[in-house]
C-alpha cells in the first residue's frame, strides 16, 4: 500500500539537502549497534531452535537405551572406544510404509484444515475489515476471545458437543431417522479431528487475513466497479490477488502446527483419527524409543520448513 | 439533448445538505469544471453521476435516460480518482486492459487498444512497469488512459492533478486539454483550484455549500462574478462597501462609504439605495504619482501602505482616505526593479468606469 503523506511534508522533505546515507558497519560503533539489535533474536534462535534441533539430529543416529532414553554414545571393547551410531532408525522409517502413510494422512488432515479455515476465515475477515472502524476492534476481540481459556478445555468441550449425548447430534440423528437412515457417530472419527483442528486454528487464519484486507484501499474497488467489474470480478481480480500474502501467511500459521499436532487427535480422534504427532509422542513417552521419535520429528520439521519456504516464495512471487 | 443532465439533485447526510438542489446540463464534447472550496459537495455530486451514491431528491439523466438505480459498472461513465486507484498488482498494460476485459473486448484486439491508449498519453514503452515503478505524473496518465480506453461517453475527474507539483501540474493541464480535444469525450473536472478551472474549462460551475453560485465561461466568471462569494473565490478582488445612488441607463452611480461617488456599469436593474459591494480586480486598478490628463473615470488619492513583489508583477497596497485598503497590480517591465513606488508615497489610483462591478447584498 502506498503511504499517504500530506503534500506539505513531501515538499519539505524534498527541499532539505540529503546527505548520502551512512553505511552501518563502517564504524566500530555501528557494528556494536548491529549486534545489539540482532543479537538477542539470534541468541533466542540458537538456544531454542538450533541447539535442540542438533541434539535431535544426533539422537536420531543413536541407539535407544535399555530402559528408554538413549544408549551411551561410545562403547568400549578390547580394541578401544568406538562411536556407537547407526542408520537403523532411518531405515526403519523408510522400510515400514505405515509411517509414510501416517505422514500422508496427517498432511491431508492439515491441508483440509487449512482449506476449511480459509473458506470460513476469508468471509469473516472481509466482514471485519469492511465494518465501521468502531466495530472492527470489537470483532477482532471476539476472534481472539477463545485464547482466554485453556486450549485443552476448549477441545474437551468439543468432546461433549460431538459426543453421543450431544443435543445437536441427537437432533440430527432423529432427522436422519425420519428418512430411515442410520444414526451417525462423530466422536473418535477423522471428522471430529478436523472439526477440532479447524476450531483451534481458525483465529490464526482470520488475523493475518484481516490485517491484509484492512489495508486495501477502498478506492480500488470503486475503480474496478467504475470500469465495469461486477461483484465477482471485483473480488477475483482485485481483492483476492491483493490478499494473497495474507492467505499464505494464514495458511502457514494453520498448516504447520496442524501438521504436527497430537493433543486434538488424542482427545477427539480415537484410534482411527491418529496423526503423526501422536506417534512421535508415543515414541518419546510410551515406547521410550527416543532415536526413532527423533527421526519422525526430523522428517516432520523438514517437511514443514520446506512447505513454509514454498509459501514464502509464492508470497514473494505475488509481489506484495 | 444534453449528454448529462443533473436535475434538481439534492443529497443529505443526516441534517447536513451536501448537495442542494443542483441543476446542470453538460453537452457532448464539453470540458466542464466543477469548482468550489473544500467540502462544498463536488465529490458527492460526482459520485452520484458515477453511480456510487444516489440523490435524495432530483434525478440524473445520461443521454436522456434516467440513470437512477443503474450501478456504476453499467454506466458508460468512467472516473479518474484523486488517488488514481491504479491496481498495484497489475502492470500498466494490465491496468489498461482491465476495462476492456470487463466489457468483453476480444482478446485479440486488446493488445492493440492498449498500445493506442498508451500512445495517447505518451507512455509507450511503460506497458510492463508496475504502478509503484512510475512517477506521479506517469501514474496520473495511466489512470487517464485506463479510464478512456473503452471510450466512455463521459469522463469524470476528481482533482486528478492535486497531488502533483506546480510545474508538472501545468504540463499535465496542457496535456489534458489536448487529449480532451483529440478524443472528443466530455470531461467533468472537479477542482478547488480556480486557476486550474479557468485554464481548462469551456464552462465552469462555481459551487459553494452544495449550491451552484454561478455557471458560465471562464472569462465571464472572472470578469463578471455574479456575487460576492464568486468574486472572492476566483482570483483576488478588492471589495468596497457601496450603495447605489442612482441609475442612468447603463451607468450606475455608487456611493462608496467614506470615499465618494464612483461610476460603474451593471446590466441588471438596480434599485437606488440598494446596498452591496464594489468588486474590483487588482489588475484593473491603475496607480500613478499624479493623475494623468484624460484619466480613467474613477479616481482617488491614497498612500502606498505596503507592497508585495511577485516576480512578474508587484502588488501595491494603497490606503485610501476612508481607511480601506485597495490592491493595485503593476507588471514589472523594468528588470531588476522590484517597485516603482515606496511605502508612504502619495499616489493616485484610478479605474475604468466599466471595470468595477457592483454586487448587491445577497438575500441569503
Ligand atoms: N458519507 C458521508 N457522510 C457524511 N457526510 C459526508 C459524507 N460524504 C461527504 N460528506 C460531507 O459532505 C460535504 C461535501 O463533501 P464532498 O466530499 O463532496 O466535498 P468536496 O467538495 O469534494 O471537498 P474536497 O475539495 O475537500 O474534496 C462535506 O462537508 C462532507 O463532510
Ligand atoms: Mg472531493
């Protein structure tokens, strides 16, 4: 979006002789300033992302310990000390199609969740962005209101809503009965998982979309209409392409956490709704096979980072 | 039949009357200016013509057809917005192609039409640029090209040059005049800049507080302002309180409070005793050290109070016997010389009998 500057300011700014911008790293003071600014975030990334990832990568090449955890990294025999590393964990992942299948299934759930979130969030974000300024803040507040209560409690609430004693489901099944159809169960099905995923991630789609749509210059829509565009063309040729950065940001914020989540399928999915996150959690907490859990985590991280990179590249390609 | 007829159009926002019973008719091929101070309802009127807003009273006819209820996309009228409203995600060519696509022009013809449109506004070679890669003047031209490319009946321009600097503005004004002549499409041009309106328009409607104060050719508007508002708003004007003494045919004898009697001309019938003002343009006021023989019809003695050097001209502020001040403008014919009169000099000022204009008090 173009910044609107009062013409007076522009003229003043133009009439002031401008010195060539100083290069930051030229002086030692400048270098210090740079480190002061970029240091803390770099430190954060190192401590909470790079180092744990390295530990995980290393763990994925090790053997599990006899009682869980990791086996010692060296073993000793009569010839001396040896590094005790292996590729066995990876070969296990690639030899058993079950895990790849789980990845594909999780990917499908996450993709479906992202799509449904987009379909619900887009009109919602548009509505908020186009309502009067006073109401906008209230509506945004309503979107983030669920964050004020515990995530798990909200998901447990869906257990009741989707459960066999639910009023809604009961009424729905009675309607089905009228048409001579079998009653349906929703809890502990993939359907329940996707409902839970959509419910939990919806705000992460609404907020970036709203932030984007709110910046659109309404004059563009007037211009489009003036030049002969009907409502559909105004949306498809103006609003939608301009909102793509918001769409990609929202999609990344929904897809990546939904891909690796375990709490929702744990609570709502039963055995049929299990996702890769559940298996990773199992490896670490139940089976206590940390190396294999690390392998699964690495595959998940690599896939997620690759997809995020792809989304970022698309967002950049769309020029805004 | 007029191309655009605005008949008794009124638009209210709550209690506020933004456009108040405006009637205008605009002919095909005309360059028409809506001129008025900020907030006088120009944009509101324009939006009703474009179809973005509907009148609360009255009606708008395009080509003799009442367009009430016809949405903007179905009106053969295009707008150049003040912010240009170029689509930032489309190249110049795609921006210009937009209206063509919307009206279903065959894909094969579009490329050639874009070429022609760009040529019209001398932007050939810029087709693949994005709006943020253009200068203000270039953006403005793209907006005009886009609005003209499928030859609307009427082009509405809402202060299209307001964001440009003075030099560029002048250049674009000349280009717009040429372009309008070339394409022959009627322009309705909104501005609050009186010089721009005088320079561009065939006819000007001067608006104030939602009403049309005067509708005429530029030279008539400037030379014969209909009332005090127009006289004040267009150019600078000396305003002297006056009262009609008597009328003798074309000639009107006025008494200027505290100064004496002057003569002027006024077409309309005036009662003697009518109160009002005498409006006098600074360039119509002569200033000299002594009254030359065979002088102009009205003259008074005064003293130079101050002066304003403007480069091409110098404006002298002359204080008259009654304490009122009159501005007189003199071209600077001698280079390097800022003034012919010093503050404090005794001078004579004079003006032709047909120069001043008596404006009766408005019965508002
Ligand atoms: N949607 C609206 N609601 C309430 N008042 C409005 C609305 N639109 C315009 N107005 C009022 O109507 C008056 C005329 O507005 P308009 O935009 O037509 O002025 P304008 O002549 O175009 O002024 P400018 O030269 O500043 O653009 C203003 O006082 C404005 O506050
Ligand atoms: Mg306006």
